[in-house]
């Protein structure tokens, strides 16, 4: 794995040291291990930089002796490695710097920065990418045993309502075969009423987006109930309609008069058959071949918690997707964002943004990151409502 001929045993020693940390160490021990390991990789230094919650900057994994400056995502090669998931090299007066994306599956954690005297050859890059993948795996698997990763990612105190919600959510990005799910949630430190979820079981991908009435602790408690009732119904094998009924029943029982709008969807990843229920929620943005298609019928049910007001059961809408189709689920905090003049961002601007960004070849996770930064900028840096979106891109698996 080393950059020099004949250094394979030395590089295996670097891997062994990481594996030792994976078995018995803490994430906060990683910087010291990487410092000791760097010479084994023909590098002068090795540093982990993690993305903050807003995905605006990259910060050194927090230790008691931090000296590395945070790097902005938008204007640095380190940021480019993060946004493109491709390594970046920069020549300097004292050699150069290499940034390798830290990917846990499709989840973008940050980058691994290596300082070296010479640019590594292509053969060494492949091995260094494997080393970076091991670092990412170590961070992902050990981060729940301490607070170092959270301390690093947080740029301001997180409100309790947001703490509750973030602890309920799956990773922002997931990929299986040719299908990708990418989500965003803003404001990162004060969200309370929005949530998303997904799960891949056999050939079916389940995706849901929720928008709870209200804000703060009460909203986060209702969101928690909704999210976990959804998971319980899904794991019990209930149909979409029965899942909708189950959530509706529990919301009404525990929070009389409150409600949650939702999109509950299932995608057959083999055939591309998409089925969903809109419980008082805006329709998805439906994109195909560089254009926006007509919205799917919505709503098909009353908001969750209010379903008892009509006798008709929830209606399931079905659509046959084509390879490459993109669906974007969103809460009204996206489209109802207002600029300084009070002009709504709106569905048309949302569709235009998505078509333009995806048309430039930007991947789903990066498109979602740019979307939420665009919404924040549109509202002059302070959102009036939670803004959440989830992108679903389908491509059949290649066999």
C-alpha cells in the first residue's frame, strides 16, 4: 500500500494500528494514531477533517491540542474532495497536500488530509483510498461511544428539540445498487418538527418524510412518536395503507388535535414501481430526462391524526419509474422560504434549481447540500420554518 516500492509490510503495519484502535480505542485517539502512522504512508502528517452539520466547512477531529484551521467547503480543494467524493492534490513549496474523501458507504463524513513530499502514483492512490475508507469505517463505528465527533461537527449549541430529532434519523445518504437516497435537514441546530426515514428490505426501498405541526420540544416529541410508529408498522410488515392508519391512530390517541403531514413511499428497486400515500403533504418534484413531469396526485389522505374525519381509507398512488428518474420529497419550509421582499421560493424555483444542478452532473448528495444552502441564503441566513428534503434517484441494478 505504500508509495515506495517494497513498502507493503510497512503499510500493513499502518492498517494494523487502525485495526487495534477499532477494537479497543476511542475516536478521540484517532489523531494521535494517524500522526504516528503517517510516516508509514510516506506522509509527513495525516489529519481527519469532518464536515459540520451544515456541511459548510471541514474541521479537524477535535482534540485538546487542535492547531489545524477549519477549511470552507465551497472554496478549497479539501471541500472539493468532500463534494465530489474524489481525491484532490495540491502542489506546495514543501511538497504537497492530498485530500481523500471519507466515505462510510455513500455517507460523506469529511476528508483525510495527507501532507507529503511527492504526489503519490496512481497505484498508491488506490491503496490510500482503502486506508481512508478504513478511517471512515472506524469513525462511523466508534462515534456513538463518545462525543468527540459531535463536538467536532457542532458549530453552535444544539437545542434540545434538534438533539432529539437528529438522534432519531438515519444517515443523510444511502445507496444500494443503482438507487440513491439523499436528504437534508435545516436549521441544523434548532429543527423540531421535520424528519425523514428510509430502509431497504430485499428489493423494496421504503422512504418517508414527515412535517409535524408546531415547533420545539412538543413538536419533536410528536415527530419522535410518528417516526417510530412508522418504523414499527414497517417492521411489522404492514401495507402502506395500514401503516398510514397506524400512525394516524397513535397521533390522535397521544396528541389529540395535533397532526402531521407525510409522504409514505415504497419503491420496487427491481421493477421501478413507485407507490405512495400523501397525507396532506405537497407532491414530490418528479424529474425525467432533464424536465419536470406533472406532479403525482396529492393529497390521498388527511394529515396523520385527522384521518378519523373521513371514512374513506388512504389511497395509494402508483407510478412506473424509468431508469434515471428522480423524485424529490420536501416540506413546505423549502417552497415557503421568503426573500427580503417577501417573495416565496416556490415550487417553480425548486424545480428549476434541481434541473439546473443535476443537469450539471452534480450527484444527489451534493445537490441536496447545495439546495439547503440556497434556501438559507434566500432567507438571508435565518429560516422561518424547518426545511427538509429527500431525493430518491432510481436506476436498476446491473447484473
